[in-house]
C-alpha cells in the first residue's frame, strides 16, 4: 500500500530526522514543484541521501544496499533498457532463480516496479539505494555511445577525411556541440570516469608524441588514457572552453572554473593551464559542492584524541589550527568541526577558496582576489556580521594571521589551516608571519597536524605473517599497549582495482596549549621545545598514530612511510 506523502513526512518527524518546521517547509516546496518529498528533503539539506535511502527501506520493509559494494553483470543490466532505468530511478543488480533484484530510489513507486516487471518479464524483488548512487551507477554501467577508445578512433578517421582547416575554423567548429560531438564526448567521458573513480584531479599532460591523461585517486596518480598527438590541441581547447579561458593565449598560465553534470549532480572543476615545451598542460581539480561534511567520529581520530579535540572546539573563544601540506585533508577536518559545532544558537561564517561543501546554517563566502575580496579584507567585513564562530580557509599572510588572533581575543572562536609539517611548527610559523608572541598564549588553543594515508581494502584484506619482522626491517618501534602485534594488507580485487587500497584515512597529532607554553612562546623558542612540552602531556606524533592504525588494519606500514616520509622521534 502506498503511503501518502503527508503520512511519510510525519514518520520523518517521528524518527527525529527532521523537525515539524522543516517538514512544513518541504511540503510547501513540494506543492510548488510537484516533486517527491524525499528528494526535496535532500535538496533542502535536511537529510542526507544515504539516510533517506535507509529510512525508506525501513518503512517499505526492503533491504538497503550500497551499490559501491556490488559488481553487476552485464547480462543482468541488459534486462532493463537504460531509458526505463533512468525514468524509474532503478538499476537491476542480480538475477537469481528467475527473479530479478532491482535497486530503486523510491520503494513505494509500484508503477515503476510494474513497468520493470513487464519489460524484464521476470518477478521483481525490490531493494533500496540512494538516488545519488543510482544516478552515478546508471552512468557507469549504462555507458551510452562509444568507449573513449572508440570515440578517439572516430575523431582520427574524421580528421583523415577532412581537408586542413585554419585554426579559427577549427576552434569555432569545436565550440559547436552538434558538429563536433566526438571531441566533446571524449572529454566528457574522461571527466565522468574520473568522477566515478573518486579521483581528486585530472592531468592532461602533453608529451612529444602523444598526450597522457592521468587521474589522482586516493592521493596517487594513475594513467588513464593516451590521446594521439593529433587530438591534443582539440582536447586542450575543449577544456579551456569549459573553464572559460582565453583560447588565443597559450604562453601564460590561466585559471578558470567549469560546472558540469555527472550522475545527476553538479560537479565543479578548477581548471589550470600551464605552458610547457610540448603544449599547454591542463590540470582539473574535481570538487563536489553537493557533498556533505563528514562527522568528526568518522575521519580516523583515536577515541582519546577525539575527546580532547571536542573539548577544544567547544571553547567560547580562541584559535584552533589544522596544519599539514596541501592535500592532507585539512579542509575536510574543518568541515567536520563546523558540522559538530553548528547549532541554531550560534552564527557561523566562513571565508573559503574554494567552497568545497555546502552547509546549512553556515554563511559561506568565496574569496575572490581579482575583485579585491582577499582573506584579510573578507575577515574585516565578516567581523561586522556579528559572528560567533569563524572559519578562515587558509592563513596565507601576515594581515590575515594578525586579524585572526585579534578576533579570538575579542571573543570569537576561529578555525583555520596553516601549511606546516607538524603541530609544533605552527607557533614559529605564526611568529614568522608577524603575529606578536605575547598575543599567542592567550589566543591559540590547539594545533592539529594531519596527513592522509590510503586505507586497506576491506574486501581483500589479509593478515601479514610475521608482523614483528616487518617492524624490524623498517627499523620502526612497535606501538606500545596495542596487544598482539598484527599487520594487514590488501591482496588486490576488482573493487580496489587490484591496488589493495581503497579510500583514505587520517592520521593525527594534537598539541593542546597550556600555561607551560607561555614563556617559550614569549622567548620565541623553536619547534623542538613545543614538541617536548606536548610529549610531556602524552601527545602521540603522526608516525605513532599511523603505526597504531597499521596494527589495527586501517593502513599499511609501507603506505604510512610512503605518504608521510616520517621517521621516529
């Protein structure tokens, strides 16, 4: 029996997923747009895709599945036409004893189930998956048109059949989607595959005889496809058109942004071009504004560190810094912090470059240096907006550092990032940037240093024999108090693309300041002194935290040393 949307909405409220006020707002939006209540709640930021899918599955009495954990056979996919699958927001996942199991976003949509049964000619068993997952995997599994290789072959065949054209003609033709679909299709396929493989960056790298495309997944670059030299100019031009860069300018670096739709959601590309000896090198950073900030409890903190850190971020005022090199997950940690402290009772404002996640109840401002909106200028303006909590995406210059410290001294809680290798190095760095030492003891609460390491694939995980011998070979001290010494590694499987790793995890060191730091800071002591003081209070270093995670099967010792290049303290 199909439940009415009002009854379903009331069940959302009863389950504590939304408030009555949020339901009222969602119902008004539903009346205006004639959409389904569940997706509207997601669009308004009231619930997450996965939470909605789990709730609907529970209400419908079906099983909730994660498509990323499944491998779907092509013979099963062929039972449902792509157009019908997209229309029903459903994807067939398995066939057993002449029964077809279909993952569907709305398990109450009996009309869609009837259509799927009629077309497939099989009884349908319904399971539930999130709409976002279904859209993503429809794009992965139902590959419309040619593969990348086939698209490249078509372009080269067409090029051979055509007479030579001037550069202006070629560029004008490239910009016309209808007339030059193959080049556009190749670029779109490369971007789509990168997004679906969880890549953070796409590199288009011109070489002497071809263009190499590599994607960065879990912090490591993997080769994706080789593009013939004859197509290099067209592919670069297409990327520049997407990012609204100057097509005629090839001798100076350029930066731009592109917005594309992948798997039914908007994805932002930060595109950078750089002249090289074999042509313009293009790098596109992939950002997903629709992503939700993760929780502090899910990013890898040890329980004791998490408890201490939560105590720090719930202070009334002060500065909390997250330190590490580029790509170490600092922004993700800060979004998790904001997710933790965001309530109706406080005003939270951010200055970011770029805005990577959209968050409810948070006023987010994009830094635009070309228009004069720098971190320092934006921070001055932001302080006039009556904030309680401020996030400054990056402490880049003296003025921003000084303003941030003074904001903390006037009763604001400030979060920011700093490029230092460890937590102890943050204090000398701030002093070098021009912050007066006497201001720091009263304003700086803590520094969290972090790195990201690849996690062992859970699907092909196996214990390493003779773990003690591994530590001895690496000349590393085994972590104390962790029980029997054990290590794990991934054997390689289709889900991790035979790498043995899937996803990344954080390793952390947390330095919390107290009265003992006052005199060393005033006397401009070096980083070793702050490290000594932190170690006296039991701080674990990045290496120590990583080794503990290795013995817990989170990562490997080899990955820890490769990514961090750390040595015992």
